[in-house]
C-alpha cells in the first residue's frame, strides 16, 4: 500500500513534537502541516475532533492525541520497536507516559504560569519531586546501564518526555528551575536524548522557547 501520512503540528507544541520524533525515529515519510492555532483550518478540524495538535491522517485513518498517535504508529510501523517486549514493561511504559501527561506536565505548567511569589517555592519543590521520582522510581529501576528509559534503546516514553525537557530553558529562565544534582541519570538522559539525530533535526533554541513562553510566565 502507498502510505500517505500527514501530521498536523505546531512548532511550539510539545505534544506535536512527540509525534514528529516518533515518525522520524521510525524513518516514516510524512507531510508536516503547520497549524496556526489561532486560526484553525477546517481541514484540520475535520481530523482532530478536539481541535488540538498533533493530529494524524494516514490514508483514510484520522487519529489525534499524541500518546494514541504514537501507539498507533508503533503498531502500524513496528520497526524499530519503541515499546519494550515484555507485557510488564509495556505496562510500565504506559504508566510513565500517563505520569507525564497527568502529573509532570500539569505541575510544570502550574509552576510556569504561577505569579504568586508566596506559592513559588512550593511549586518548585513539587517539580523537583517529579524529577526525583523519575530518577529513582523510573530510571534507576528500568534503565539498567543504558541512558534511556528502558536502557540502551529509546522508547515511546523517551519521546513523550523529551519535548518538555527541550522547553526546560524557559522554566530555568523564568522560574530559576534546575535539575537537582542528585538526579544524575536524568541529567544523563537529557544529554543522550539531545544527541539523537531525530531530536537534532528539529530542535529549537532556548531563546525560541523563552520568547514563546513569555506570555505564560510574565
Ligand atoms: N493531550 C493532547 C494535548 C495537545 C495540546 O494541548 N495541543 C495544544 C498545543 S500544545 C493545542 O492544540 N491547543 C489548541 C487548543 O486547545 O485550541 C495530546 O497529547 O495530544
């Protein structure tokens, strides 16, 4: 079958970034359609019932929500494999992607958007706690002697988290957030991800994120 794949995306969006990375890691040819989120085209709204990027059009198949798009890509294009082989570790992968969506991201953006100085210190502690949970409950237990979530090869979990860490300079700039020194695996993970060809091909500068996140933070 001749595959026609179109990804509706927005450069600033960490969720669209996830699906771009998975498409590139798998070497899949695709058309990237940049969406102006303040003026969404009808064609995009036909595909994404939520009106959010990313959305994927694969021949006649219409999919949205980054985690679901990425699992779909994993099933349809299994090479290279981006989920662990064992059922238990696949379940762990899904737990950590859920953790990213439901805890890590929510609390990170609460910190960035907060302007109440009295709450700031507590919100920084909450995000630091997430870093330590990732360090100790995920990487220390699952990554063995490799730099990625599940060891030597990257997975959908790495692709789910990395876009948030690429945007980290905005948190550092506006909120003084740093990754604590007692998270060496996490620091190493950021570096390993930053060296991947897929990541380097579409990386944005710290200045880009600092500028684009200004309205959230100030
Ligand atoms: N849960 C969604 C989140 C996607 C999302 O929030 N996308 C934002 C841009 S980063 C968006 O399209 N916002 C447009 C809107 O809400 O109108 C996913 O994982 O795909």
